[in-house]
C-alpha cells in the first residue's frame, strides 16, 4: 500500500508524559520523519484551528493549546492519516475509555479539552498542517515565520 504522511501533535499536558506517549507511538510501529517542540501564540493557534472558530469550545481550545510547549511530528506510514487517528482514539477521552480503551487518549487524556494528542483528520488536512509546522520552503529557523509557526 502507498505511503502517506500525517501531522501528529503531543499537546501541552501530553508533554508531561512524553516518554510514555512516544512509547505508544513506537510500539505501534509509526515512523517519525520530522519532529519539533514549539509554542503557539494565540494568532498561530487561531490559524491552526480556524475551522473551529465558531464552536462554543473555541476559547477553551485556544487557551489550552497555547498554555505550554507542544511537540509536532510528521508520520510516514501506510494509511498514516487513518492509522494515527485510530491510535489516538475518539476526541473525548472518557468516550475513548469506553469504545477504544487501548487508544492514547483513553490512557492519557484528562478531559475533552486536555485530550493529549492531535492527528490530521484527512489527507488534505495533513498537507495543510504539515506545511503549517514544517514549511517546504525556507530555512528551518526558529522564531521566524519561515520556521513554521513556532515561537519557542
Ligand atoms: P479531534 O481533535 O478529535 O480532531 P475536533 O477536530 O472535533 O477533534 O476538535 C478539535 C479539538 O477541539 C479537540 O481535540 C478538543 C477540542 N474539542 C472538540 N470538541 C470539544 C467539545 N465538545 N468540548 C470541548 N473541547 C472540544
Ligand atoms: Mg480535528
């Protein structure tokens, strides 16, 4: 089957469980081909999550995702988008604990806001989200727009 790329993220409270979450990634056989730690400012977070701008949880989402450093990575795998979404589990960790108890959100998620990990939801989202953090043009300089939306 054809290799595909997706964007994965360990969210702020997941960074406190970094070793355990990386173990979950590697024991499922995912190959990480790029990785960086960064901080999103509010403008960057708005752009990353702009599809959710009108949702009632948007402010809580922006507060959370800007509350500390995150880790973003590119996964290359067969069916990477769907396989990574399956590995992370449903959005709400309490639901994940019922329907997907071995998923990463079921094991490490705290609540529907603090759900520890992100995965692109489609191949098109993956292209946009990878470009957001790992721009295909320009040097990988931190603290500049060419560094791919990382402020730390
Ligand atoms: P996912 O991250 O599973 O793709 P999403 O794209 O629907 O979920 O929402 C993006 C994030 O917004 C999600 O990871 C956590 C937050 N969120 C979603 N639904 C929420 C809700 N009902 N209450 C609070 N936060 C929510
Ligand atoms: Mg989503």
